[in-house]
C-alpha cells in the first residue's frame, strides 16, 4: 500500500488559499475516484474537491475552518501501489504550488482586483481569513503594511497576523500617512450598530452565513463606490417568444438542452456592447480600463436564498447554441455547488433576470468593478398599439420591461440610454428565421 497526498488544487487566477467548510468523509472511510471529499470556500465561491484516486482516508490534515494554501496537502489516502512518494509527486505535477508569473501577479495586485476581495486599499492582498482577523482586531492598513509576510510573494498569512496580534503591545506606533481627498473611499459598515436594533420577545435571530456576509459587504461597497443611474424601456418581444416556441422542442431533441430566453437576451446584450464598447469598461482610480473580452455575468439565485454570478466567458464568440449550453451548464452547477472559483471571475457586464420571479422590473446594484447591469423583467401579454399600412391597430403583444443601471462616473445618460435602446431594438426586431 502507498500513501497519496491529496493537495488543494489550483482554483483560478488570484485564488491562493481556501477555508475548509466540512469533510464529506471521515478518517477510515473508503472513497472512489472522483468522489467529492471536502467542501471548501474562497472569497469567490464555495465548491467541492474531488479525489483523483480511490483509497482509504487515513489522515485528515486540515480540519474545519482551517485555511489551506493551493498545493498544500489536506489529507492522506492509502491506495494500491508500491512507493509512497510516487503518488504525492504525481499530484504535485498536476497541481503545482508555484508562484504566479509576472503577468498574473500584476493582475492580482491591481487595485481593481483587490477591491473585490478586501476592504483595504493600495497594494495589499489579504485572504478572507486574514482580512477577518484584521477587522476583528481593528488593525489598520498602515499597521498591516508593517507586517512582514511569510506567504507567497511576501503575502501576510494567518500565522503572521496572529503573531503580530500577540506582540502588538510591544510594537512601535505606526506612522499614519496624511489623509488625501482623492483616495479610495473608505468602506461603509454593512449593518447598523447593534445598540440601535431592538429585539422583541419571539423575534428570531438568524446569523448570516458566510456567503450572505460576502454579498452584504460587496453590495454596500458597490453602492458606496458607484453613483447609480437607471434608465427604463418597454420592449415588444413577441417575435422572440414566437421564435423560441418554434425552436425549443427541436433544440431539446437535438442537443438534449433546454432553450430558455436567456441566450437570446445575452446575444442582444453582446451586440449592443459591440456597438457601445465604452460600457464594457472598469474604473481604476482616474483611469478607465476598456476590456477586450466580453464576459457576461449571469445573476443566479441559489436554493438557500443566496445569490451568485457565474460568468459566460467570451460570450461574443459563442453561437446561440453555444450560449444556451454555457448558460444551462453554469446555472446547473451554481445550484448544485459545482462551480469552480474561475467560473465567477472576470465578468465585464452583468444581466439579472428579475422576470424569473414574476417581477416586472428592478434596479439591481452594479457589481464592482463593472460599470453597468441590465435587469430583464417578466414577459407579459398586453394590448399594444401597432402601426400598420392601414393605420394604427390594437393587438395582444408580449411586452417586457428592461432597466439599465450604470455608473455615472464614466457612463452618462446618453451612453447608458442608447445602449439600452440597442438591446431593445435587437430584441424587437428578432428575425424569426434565425438559426439555432
């Protein structure tokens, strides 16, 4: 028998560590190849780690709530084999814990990326655990910059910050830099002080789970950073409804996939972004970063009531059929906790389908560092006035509201409104002969 070290696999650009949520097997249990053995959490997504081999778990090295680095052993399995080193070496070959290249590191350290995972500005990169400890201990950013990190590329680890807390009383007072008016806005508290909230008899106190805390923090931050403006439009999607009704059975029989309205909406949004590429940007201080790729985030409600936004990468390069498959795959894996961290990274524009809950319209919050988000309302049959060669007539049509929220720092009403009008036009003039 040989020992096999199960390592924490690479989880995408910028993700260096993960927290153990729960083990799905115990020491002494036998597991089969591809069994999910442990649930982990990053600041992006919760996911499962499968085992690439069959064997018996003889030792769990990382317990619940402990943090493991990418490439670090989290468990030891006993498998069939001759050498105890061979299996471990094979795993290291598959998921090396090497330092990122210069380009990746540059991306990780961009303030835009940092802002999504930490409340501290500048060039600090903090894991969720380190950030939590810093907040609990009221450690300022200037103090954090005095801590010498022992992690990858000098990053601060849990051990580093705990050692600092232990010896904090012996540390010299840090020099606080002067406040600059143009600095990054300070974070806003995600909740009111506990003393302002009264709890009556019979009230139930429900602690936020980890994902809800992240959502709350990100939403408050997004509203604080971006001045939101919203434009509305009502769209006649009768042709879209007719086209889908004509093609959905054929598509499902041919591809084994459901044909929803979402691929059509994504196609219209992509074409409008190509018409107005300055919607596909991010703000970095006083610079505007114009994105080359069009990656569409798709807000997805989870069974537990939380929200996640998987990303359709390079949506402009996919056919309608390809979009349908990508959307179905991401939605299924989101609702079954099968997403990988990289599945939720890199969105440049987001769509929220509030119509799936029967809502006519909504004004969603723009996810940072994007500058716009589109809300799709419910499709409702209504009487509408149509212009014909013989004059105006009233007919029953399928109508839908859309709302476009945009960041007024870089998107004015003309750009935000024209982009929405182009989405409207693409949907209203949908060709009934479009191939799928």
